C-alpha cells in the first residue's frame, strides 16, 4: 500500500489519459520503495522525456527531468557523485530504446547500481502515436498506416545480453508480481531492469481495435506467458505461439557492480 | 475501514471494475460535477480489506488500489456511528 505522503497531492490528478497504465506503474514502484523503507531524502527519481517520464513530477522526492533519452546518463552521474543515494529511473520505450539505446546498453555493461523501470507502451504516446522501436510487427500507428513492417526490440533480452544484474518483465495487469519484481530490483546491487508492458488506449489501442481499456488489458493478459512455461513448451517440443511475449524474472546474477553504496 | 473513490481524481477508466474479485465496483451511469462517469460501489462492506485490515494489520487484497492509474481508491477510517445504507431484501 502506498502512503499518500509519497505523492504530490497538489499536482494530482495527473495528465495521463483515461486508463493509461503509467499510473499503475507509479503505484507499484512506490509500493516497492515503501517496502524497502527508504527515506524520501535519500531517494532520487530520474526520467527523460515522454509520457512515462512525467512520473517523477508526481512523486514527492528529489527528481531530475532530463533531456530525451539521457535519463540513464544523468542517473549514472548522480550515482557516481553521491553513491549513498538510491536512484530509480523511470523511462519509456521511445526514450530508452530509440534515442537512448546506447546509454542503455552501456549502463547495463557498467552495471551501475540503480533500478530502471521502463514503461513500454509500444508507441510514442505523447507526440501523437508514431511507431517506436518496440511497436509489434503488423501494428498500426500514425507513421505505419499499413502495419509495422520491422521487427520489434525485445528490451529485456537486450538488457540480459548487455549484462544487467536483474532483469524482469511484467505487464501493468500483474500488479502484485510487478511490485515484487521492482522490490527485488531495488534490493539487487547493480543495474536492475524491469520492463513493464503498459496499455495506451488513446494512441495505440485506438488504431489497433483495442479502444477500450479493458480490451487492451485483456490483450496484455492473454499474450503474456511465463518464462518457465515457455521453457517447458520448448523442452517438450511443443510449438510456442509467436504473438506472445514472456513475463517473469529473466535473469538474476552477481556481476561486479559500479557505485554500490559503501 | 471503508472503501472510498476520490471523485476529484477518478477519470472513469473502469479498471477497478475489471479487477475486483468481489464485483464491488460497478460501472456508473451518472456524470459527476467534472463530467466523468465514476464507478459506483455495490455493498462495499464485502471488501475483505475493509473488514479484516485492522485484524491482520496489513493490506489483504488491494488490487484495485494498486491498479488504479489515478491513485483514486483508498481506505479511510470510519467515524463512530456513521450512517450506513441498508438494503432489505424480501
């Protein structure tokens, strides 16, 4: 449960559209931070540009709202200058995968001690629904009116390959699991990456026959498959459907980390 | 404890209607003063968190509270002798 003193009451209600999943992710992250018992003075939320990156503006801690795609670079700086602070980065898919892709893989490689929560809504929501690197193949957006022809980026697998210490993926429907995953990420020394598939009914759902929030949530729920189940299907030699994405904890390991609290 | 929806924050996405295991939230029909159709509560005393939160000393279900994107759902302490709406079924 989130204590109301973590939110800036005078800024609410926030600017997100009706049914946007970003608010759910804020709830889950704050729930996990609360579980950790961190104080407000020693927690910093960093974000870039985009819908998701407005999140720290509604949280009553010190925060950085930085340039497009450079949230991880700024967060690395904060962590290097003040290793005693707890750094949480909110970022979106256009922010992290498109313009900030190199910052992302190098932050994973360096294994800086912070938690990155990526709200992946499959689209550039704020600027009017342009296709992003994570738009699924065949999905319609304003820049891909005949369906996306390029394959999508799998951010969680990218983080595993680049060397993050903890990688998980959940959707905004799985609130309990997401809270536990964020809490595990906050506890892990080194970079913890949690990809959250969220719904964007206004700009993604409207073009893809998922106009209602409940339809979009149902779509996320029915297309999520646990990693363990996917592995079991492969082991048994059964076919894995191609339109699913895996959810769950993808990796947890102990590579040497940078900037761990002394 | 009692369940309340903050009318000044709710945007009427009806996600709580989708996730509540007891079916306490029902889709509303009337516009409020902000022009938003907020969900209505159907016998909220059935909510497990309302009844048992004080006994267990922790959050029990709380899925609606976590999934609400607008941070509009909360539990508040009841004042003593608060009037209740009672429906008598014959």
